[in-house]
C-alpha cells in the first residue's frame, strides 16, 4: 500500500480517480424503482430537458407535481440557476440510461452566454414524468480544478461501443467490478486490490487525459493500474445509474475533507465502461464543493 504523502499539485489532480463507500446504504440511487420508460424514451427525456433549458422554458417539461430540483446540491425552484442564462448546446453529450431504475443521466457541454459549461444531469422518470432533477454545473478551472472543456467535442467512441451478449456482464457483476475501483482508492493501490483494468483502459477528468495510453501528466500515468495514487480515507459514493445496454456504471462520489485546497471536497460523477469482466474506460465530470455538504439526495 502506498502511504507517503503526495505533492499537493499531484494530489489535487489524482484525487479525481475514484471513491469508496463506508456502507451499503450508499449503494442505491435515490428514488429507486422499475421504469415504464425504455432506453429511447429515457434518451428523449434528456433531450427534452436540454431543449427546455436552452429555451428557458421549464414549463415545457413533463414533470410531476412534486418534482425536486437541485443544482450543486442546493434545492431550487425549477427555472433558477443555469436555467436563467443557458444559451447553446455544444456537441458533447454522454448519456447513461438506466431502464430498470428509470434514471436518465448525462454529461453535457453547453454554453452560458458565450462561456462553456460542463453539466451533469440526473433525471428520475416515473410514469413518463420527471420526479427528480439533480444537476452539477462546472463553469471554470477554479470550480473544477481541471477544465479542459474544449477537448470535449463529442462523446468518446469507447463509451459508445455496442456490446455483444457474450461481452456483457450482469448488472450485479458490472457494479461489483466498478466498485473495485473505489476500493483501490481507499487502499491507495489499484494493484493491491487488483482492480480489473483492460490493457487499453484510460481515465478522463473534466476533459483531460489523466491515465492510459498517451498520458503525459506524470511518469507512469500511461498504466492506469500501476500509476501512483493517493489514499482516500474519507471518500463516499452512491450508485447513480447502470446503463445495461452500454455497460456503463455511474457513481456520484464525494472525496471528503482535505481532498482539495482550503479543505474543500471534490465531488466526482464518474462513468465506468465495464464489459468482459474488465474496466475499459473511466470518464469523470468533477467540481470542488464544501466538505460534508451531502448531495441533497441521500
């Protein structure tokens, strides 16, 4: 196990690797329950949301009478926050669609005025109506610690790979494989926990390549499994969604006190591409947040 303290700059960037959970209570997404909305239906709901957001028309959404909306963990009236100034969608959009739980998730790049914004969106859909809206908005490097947003032009080919039946892991298997990653972070070593990375596995954080082939961040980062990582003892996570069609497991993670400068915490929404018993890709949107604030959806 690696126990020595990392230089601050390296620790700041590597803290976006992954997270661990202290108990099973963190393993379920809010509002769990079976859905009557299939894969394409959930994709359409994401599209409706984004179009309404850009048009500043929250009333155009099919929402329930009790819908809740949060932005950066703060509960707001639908139409506030990013809704006021969102101006244009950029091409980047990665959907994570969980038919079994009725969750439509997405990592999206759009513009607020003329400035780029990274948006995480989680929608809970029941009876074709949106009952929960959880969002995270990253507007700058100061907010995200990394902000290579211009590198996010289109969703990656690796995440879009359609899986053959023989490649697919069960939902439970895929979750267990993805959870080995946070276990490695808690131990401070992906090797000691034997996280099952594919030979071509990589990690993107707010648009920057931080592990995998072509990584130049620090020596050794080309190998995601053996690269040096910090030990993250206070990290928690919850399972946000599983896209069983694409083999994507989506975790919302809180890295805990001291994970950034000034004692702030780094909150990371991380998507793991899992098939054939291995993690093939890790892509994250992340933001610096007050420590211990919670997501508002526990």
